[in-house]
C-alpha cells in the first residue's frame, strides 16, 4: 500500500504527527511504502524558507495579524475556496503533479490544511481520485480544514461531534480517534529513577515550556516564579529557541542560588520530563495538550497565540483539564491551589483520564490501513 503524507513545517506539530503515524505504520511489519512530503519545501526550498521565516516572525512579533486572518476565515464562505484555488495555482506545480503520478498513492493523509485544501482543488477538477484523510492537530474545528472532497476527518475529541452540523461535515466522515503522539508517551515510567537520571529532587515540580519552538512568555513567567520564591522545583524547556536557552543560562543557571531550577534546550525525551513533573505551565499547542493529557499532567496556560491556541484554551477550560493565569498573582495562586488542594488536583487528573485517547496512534493507523483499495466517495 502506498501511503503519502503531506505536512507543512509551521511549528513542530504537523510534522510530528506525520512522522508518528509513519513510524507506526512501519512497525506493523507489513510491506507498506510510506513517504512524507513537507509540501512547500518539496515544491520550492527557497519559498519554504521565506514562508517559514515569515510565519515565525509573524507569530512572534505581530501575532494579531495571524489571529485576524484565523478569525476572519472562521466563517464558511466562497473566499476559502478562492484561497484554495490560489494555493493550487501558486504551489501545486508540475513537480508535485509528477510526484503523485510516480508514487501512485493508494491514500493521502494531510496533517496541515494547506495541502489538504490544494489537493481538494485537484480532486474537484477530477485531476486526482485518491482518497484523502485529514488529521486535525488542534482542539477545534476550522473551515480551512473542511472540504467536501475530503473523505475522512481525524478529530481530536468527541466534544466536537456537536459542531459537525454547523460545519456541514457528514458524520460518517468524522472519526474521533484523537491526536497521535509518539508511542513512548504511553509507557508508565519510574519517577524515582528518572529523578536520579536528571539529578533532580522528587518534589512538586512545574514544567515550563512553549512548544518545540520555545515561544510564549517563558522569561516573564520564570521571573514571576523565582522572584516570588515559590517552594517548587522548576524545569524549563526552551525547544529550538537557542536565544532563549542562552539567556536563561546566563541569567539563572549560572547563579548558584537557583538550586531547584533546570533548563533544557530541544529534547527528544519530553515524555520522561513530563513523568517527573506535577503540572505544566505552557502555551496551548495541540501536541502539547495531547501529551499532557496522556500523562494526566494538569495544565496552566499563561499565554496563547491568537487563533487556534485561543480555541485550544477554550477546550482546556471548558473541559476542566487546566487553569488560565495571565498575571503573576493568578499564576502563583493557581500553582499553590494545585500543589496544596489535592481534591482539585485529582479532579483535573480525573477529567484528563476521561478525555485522553491512549489508543489514538494505533486507531488512526489501523483506520488508514483498512482503506486499502478504497475508492474515494467524495
């Protein structure tokens, strides 16, 4: 079976989902041919670099612009199809058409809306007839993901079944398997051994991070916590933000008075670090929420990017799996509540245990593989 994944390097989540599913397919031991295409990079590497730099700069320096575009497109109208046509004209080059012709996919899986939209245009024009599955990577629905040419939607939670009619999604196309994360997140680990590995104390620990790119108000949040002298251990992960990693090391790590602070850069063992943590203080990216859910790690949101992260925050608060703290007093209060009030803490963990999807990766892979020889019905 030839399985073609299309993703976009906008943040880490979209690529990670494609990679997670691809690895799981290979582990089935069956003879499947899997290819992951980073869409813009494949079409034109210079264009890819420009778009990614522009994306990072926009969410760091003018996030309101991204938020405006996101909210403007939360209404279903013809402009979204016009946008798809534009993407198709600009990005769907002969190179990509040749890829589809040469690889001959039996099924296409999109982990980002741009290639899903562009491929839907091709399908609309009868240029391709391959079944398309989209795997949504946030805790919300948005019309940029939605096209009648899509055969199936992999959605994060059954909570959104009540929105299907609003978004004109046929219920038979919606599969509430959840967002897939790496297999290692499902393992139960020995906290005491991990504390020894990281050379940290086995005490109440807050994990502070901002996704794979190390975004959000990490420095301000850490300042609040250290200036208040709150009695907890803090682990900070800066991701690929090397400038942030350097600043924190210069300001805090080299100062011997901050004994209960550890700072890491980009790590591949976030599952282990979550396993030695009691809470996570973060911006609400879709993958981060999913990983925290699997680990039943209560969430405190201190900032979010306009757009889907605002919707992710709504999901967290509406389903009782975390708290919102946008100022120092609320942050300190929220941490102390979760530290001292076991009833509140356990209630959040209970809600997480009900919402989490421990079989998401397996269920999605089995579903994809079950569609061999499928004829698109869209």
